[in-house]
C-alpha cells in the first residue's frame, strides 16, 4: 500500500465525481452512503499503510541508497528512468545528521539505521534540464495524516447525515465534502512542492464552497470571501517561497527530499534559505490562522458545523503546520532554530497562543469560542516546531484533531437540540437533557485543558518541555512563558464555555433533547480518543511509539530529543487547574475578586472593549485597508483615469488629427498634387516642341545626332 497511496485520494475524488453527477437522482441515504463508503475504504487503506510503515521501521532496509532506489521501483518492472537521491548523497546523509533519530543517538544509546520514505515518481515533462514529476511520498508523517484525515472525515460524513438532513443542497454538500477530503489527502502524500501547492489551493477552494454553503445569507457569503481572500494574501508568500527553495536547491528540482537535502548541506545559500523559509511561513500564517492573518477563521463558523469540525481538526488549518513539518530542514537551518533562544516561527506561534486565547474569553457564540481556541492551539503546534520540538508539535496536531473535532460536533449537537442557536446565552442546563453530549464535551474539554492522563497533556507538555530545554543548551524562555500563560487562559475560557452551555437553567426556546445516535456515536468515539490517544507517545517505559514511527530519520536535522520535564508539567497543570478554579468561582459561584473588576479598573475596561473589538484588526482590514481601496484609493484612481490617462489619450488623438490635417493640406494637396498637376502642361509643351522637330529631313536628324555625340564626347573629355 505504501507504493500505491495515490489510491486513497483517488477514491475520494471518484466519490466527488459520482455524487456530483448522479447524487440528485438518488435519495439522501444513497448519496451520503457513497461518501461514507468511500471514506471508510480510505480509512481502511490508511490503516493498512500504517501497519506496513510500522513493519518497515521495525525492519528497515539495510542500505539507505538501495532503499531509496527500491522506493522508486515497482515490483516486476525494474528501475524506472526517474531522478532520485544519488547513492553518494544517501551515503553521506548519516554523517550530516539527517539520518539519525533525535539527531545523534537512539534512546538506548545506540545509533539506529535511518528508515527511508517510500517514494514513487513519474516524469511529467522535462524542459531546460529541469524534470517536472508527479509523485507520492509515504513515511510516518504522511501515513499519520492519512489515518487522521480519513478517520475524522468518516465521523463527519456519518454525523452529517442527520445534521444536514433535508438540506436544500444536500448533494452539493456531500460532493464537496468528498473533494475536500481528497484535496487534503493529495496534499499530504505529494512528493514535490508543486503538487503540494496544487493540493493547498484545492483545499482553499473547497473551504470557500463549504463555508458559503448557505450563501443566501449575506454573512455566509462574506465569510467565505474573507476566508478565500485572506488566504490568497499568505499564498503570495507561499508561491515566492516555492520558487526560492527551488533555486536554493540548485534550480534543478521541486522535489521535497531534494530540497531538504540541499537545506542540510553546507553549500546552500543561507540568505536564500532564510528568505525562502520566511516566505513559506507567509502561507502558513494565513492557512493555519497565525497572527496577523487569523481573522478569517472565526468568521468561517458561518458554514455547517460538521465542516467547521473538519476544517479545524484535520484539514485546512493544519495544512500549514504540515508544511513546516514536511520541509523542516528548510525552517530549521534557514531560521537557525537550533542555535538561538528565539526565532520568527517560535515567536509568532507563541504570541498566537496567547492572542487567540484572550479573544475566546469575550465570545458568546460557542463555535467562535472553539474557533479562537483552535487559533491558540495552532499557535502551540507552530511554537513546538519553532523551538525544535518536532515530535511535540506534530503530536499536538494529532491529538488536537480528536478533541477539537469532538468539541465542534458537540457544539452542533447542542445547537441541533436547542432551537438551532449557537449563542450560549440561550442555552444552559443542557447536561440534564443531553447526557451523552455533555460527557463527550466534558472529556474533550479536559483533554484541551491538558489534564493528565488525557491526550492534550502529553502533546502540550512535550512542546513546553522543548521550549524549556531548547536545542542549543538554553531554553526558549519567552516562548515558554507564552505557553504557560496560555495553559492558564485555556482552562479559564473553556470552563466559562462549559458552564454557560450545560449548567444553570435552560434559557433558550423549545424543549431541548438529546441528539439521535447517528450524531452521538461519533461524539463518543472522539471522546474516547481524546482520553486514550495521548498514550501512543507515553514518555515512560519506552512507550514513545509516536516519535519512533512518525518522526523522520531520513534527511532530517540533527535535533536533540526532548525529555520529560517534571517542572514544566507540574507548573502547566497547576496553572490550568488554577485557571479552571478561578473561572468556576466566577461563573458558577458568582464570587471572588474578579466580579465587577472591569468596572472598577478603567485599564481593564479598556482591555475588555479591545478584546470585544478583536483588537481592531477587523476594522483595520475591512475599513481601513479594504475600505480605502474601495473608497479614497478607488476615487483617486478614477480621477487619474479620467483627468490624466484619458487626457493623455485624448491629447494624442487631437494631435494625430492636427498632424493629419497638416499633412493632407500642405504636403499632399499643395505639394504632391501640385507637382503632379504641373507635369501635365509640361509634358504637353515638350510634346508640342518635339513634334515640330519631326520634319522628315534626314540632314536635320544627322545634325542633331552629331551635336549629341559631340556633347557626349566633351563630357568624357572634361569630366572623366
């Protein structure tokens, strides 16, 4: 299966085509059944690929060079004429540090053989010495993403059968849900940056369609356009980064492994690598909701809630995190992650964690609370990669997918039961009516708060331990402070959300009730995963299976393994419990020092208003930047067009007419026509004179002939 992973996105693409072409002819259960069957098959295939990758890691190929060659050979066909990593480069890889787990030694103190990825390539076309290829890459990172995306998508497909039941565009929804999944799967298995760029943009197009699913409402259309256009801003940087990394790698290939190999070599231009990494991070900033291009993500809640779960858990927003993880040598060496106490990626990630968490405090829409929570948690992932905690950042992507999908689907469940509202002020007391949804939300919330032994603790703790440990012998202390402050804030705003939704008296309309089983079963599966999935990287008793099977050992930087840190673990958990306790005191007991604090302290009142206004970023973007483009700048451009450009064009036209008149009147009519008219009388006079010379006398003709000959002779004598 590792050599045929292309089948997985192909199945979902076929599901999209089948539903789109024939879905309207079928009842809803058949239309949704096609999508569910397709993604179910893909999940099984992804599990098979995962088992095969585990076997490959446990029994790695003996020769790294031959392993890459074998990865590019289909059974029974021999070697294909494609470019791959040279045997010399492969042999040099361990000496450069790419091929040793953790950068130097294995946990047992012994160096392990690197496990090469399984790469399949075919040549698309070749021009100017550059070979453009289509290919797939299967390794621990891509296989982990395949399993995560297909499982979350499967549960979302099942959940949507009830949530979107009777929707006017049910067929359209399921078609693009399949295409959305196919695009993300295609993206994670792509072996070169051009293919990744294609999958990246296709994911963006699908999100635009699904966010604006109910496009009749203006706010939904605006949210879809905002998501699409904001991502295009970051994608400009991504495009430049793809071009720069191509030239940094010798202007010979867009292949990811080739670029990573070049980034790890000593001959690469450090300046080109730095600028390329920063430009690539521009795409990450928009797609993965990092400050300051995060503003589209909360507005994307206008789409159906299952789409929100899929976007925030396993597809669009984690695409940027995956890009950093896949091209980690470019970022690691380009930004000198291993040689300093701060870098741009780590700082933006750390700042985004605090920034997103602060905005979650003032939201009353339950989906927006979770959206800002996602922004904060994405900051954790980027922060982890920025401090050298590769496994921690990617592991948090993995665990976050399950508990955040669970939280979003729980939000859809309470909305489904509470008269289709997401306003927590119209909820309350739902734990008595929706016990399954309540317990699923509670377990997922505890995982998000990162209480041990829930999943979120193990991944978040490794990120904080990585920030404390660092890669250069000293910690990323500012980044660690960001992470610890966010741990306190996360617990506080989630307890607020939990209490307002499930406790007190019901404040909404209608009679709340538990959602049907087709919606609650996915919640229970995700809640169970939120509790247990963190144990796959349990740091004790050598059970760190996630690091063993997912972290690359082939063409990878020499990073120092992150060890469990009791101090950061105790402090982060303590801060989380403190935040939860203070929030519970405020919201449940309505007591404590924070009651009326914003009324007593003007500075805090100002800060509260700033958070309610989202720190003015939406005003900056929509009113100042977009408004100025639509207003004064557009008016100025129109004035220039009318009074400058049109004036120049009109003047050129008038000048051409005047010049034409002069040419016609003075040159053509008075000049050329005068000469031509004058030749007529001259010819007539000459003809009459010559006619008088034709007398018929031979003597006269002979005299003229003699005179002409004499004149000709005189010319030759005197002038020649």
